[in-house]
C-alpha cells in the first residue's frame, strides 16, 4: 500500500498545486501493494494496479492507481472523479482501459462521497466544494509520483465529478493538459433548488436519499443552491472533451452544449440514446429508476483515446 500525504496549511489548500514536490511526503515505511486486479495487457505494455492513499488536511483519501510499472519513463496521467453517491469502483473500468492506452490512471473515493467510500469523512459533511479540495489534494499527490509526468496530467469527471473537475480546471488551468467530462452536472444548483422546494424550505435539514439518486445534507444544499456555476466554468483554455447522452433526464444535454460554447477549445460528442451514465456501474441506484441499462462504453472510450492521444 502506498501512502502519499498532500499536506498544506489552509491558505495553501486554496491555491493551485505547483511543481514543487515538497508538499508531498512519503513515510519511510511506505510500500507498494499490488492490487488484486492487476492486468497484463501485452508484451509491450503491462498494467499494474496499486492502492494509493492521499491526504487532505486530516482526511485520508483512498484510491487505486493503474500504471505501467515496467518502464522508467514518466507517464502522462489521468485523474478520474466519480459521480455523486457512487464509489471509486464506478470508475475502475475506465481507469484500467485508460492505463492500457499508455497513461497512469487514478480513481479515488471522495471524502463522504458515498456510503461505500473507503476515504474518511461522512456524507453529511460532503459538498461540491469539499470535493474540489479533495481533487486538488489528489492532483498534488499524483503530480509528485516518480512515474508521472507532471506536465501531462488530465482530468476526467462524470456527473458531479465532472462539475468538480471543471471548477478546479478553471481555477488552476496551468496544472492540467486537458479535461474529459462525462455528462457534467452543471445544473446541480437548479436540481438542489428543485428538490428543496418539494419540502419545507424553513427546515431543510438532512434531506436523505432522494429517490435513490443522491444524499443531500444541509451543508450540501446551502453551499450550492445559490451558486452561479456558469461564472466559474468555461474559461479553461486547454482542450476539453465533453461526452453526453442525448436522452439524459438528470443533466439535460443543453448544459453540455452551453459549456462547449464557452470553452475556447472544447468538443462535444453526443451519444445517441444514452441516459445519465454510460454503463451499469455508472448508473448506480439511479439506473433502476430510469430503466437505463445499455452499455455505451464501446462508443465512449474510442473518443476518450482519440482525445488523449491527439
């Protein structure tokens, strides 16, 4: 198991990561434990998986890194951020596929990101903005790994993880070579207001499980319900690849169409017939409600590969 602590004072957490690796410490007793799902792809590119822990303040963040352990050359890296109420496991299939393309790929659990999260933190403490800080700490750690090329780090986020990735990319454009967004949930403030209006606005409290879709606490609601997402995304100048289903009933594709028009170097790829999630692992509990089960990865992943290798 590999421990990497991204430790900084509070003011530094609000800053973009830099190229100084002194913010990353490796304990003397650190070791690497190969994951059970290590993959041998072919004679030229062997993909291994390792448990990799990061840290934000006092919170430990768990994830799995897929990378080629047989080469001494620094590898470009992709950091994958999962959807709300889903664990890192929902992104492991994507991470393994991206690693086969020649990239280190790290998927992790946001603190309080789901009831299956292996990271610290409770769901009633999680907000979009705590997830931004989690991602910032993860990126800082990944950039300091000896087998990662810090100048070629990409973000990939789905749904809420897409919004989180977009917020950090706009704040810290120099940290990333590009970004991939799967059905990014730029409409979260609208959804929060809609769900909140279904109950007593005088006592929002802990909303609990909304039709099996997500858990919204008072902290989550109050932090995002009046937030202007569009004032904080759309300026990231590097290449952006947005992939969105035409039948998405949770995040209408109009949100991605608007985002694609804002970003200076964005391309929107529409997946005909896809709902919110491209495979069963990424539909989560929402999938049963929507009756969505089709697997669109055969269409999605060639788009991702072409973007990363462009």
